[in-house]
């Protein structure tokens, strides 16, 4: 699960496994695999970091994968 914030300032959590896309219109819009959309205050970069931390915490990503990604 990742922490994000609604436009009204209320925090909530989304299961990162079900995130299909993240876009900025300019507000950050998270679309899940079931088609449900959430508009959040967090920037795309903040959401990306939350997702990265989530996958690291469940050991789907290891440090070598992150190093390669940062080098690009």
C-alpha cells in the first residue's frame, strides 16, 4: 500500500499492485487496473517514490535494479 493525499488534504492508501497509470493533467491522476481513478495532491515523482519504496519493502525490487534505473 502507498500513502497519497486527496485534493481536500485527506490522506488515504492505495494498493500499488493495482496501479496501471499515473498522469498529470495538471493534477496527478492514478488509474487502477479496474478503471477507477483517483486524483491526488502528490506529484508524479512523490507517487513514484512511494511505489518504489513499496516494492522494495516486499522485496520485488532490489538495490541493483534501482541503481540501473538511476543511471538512465
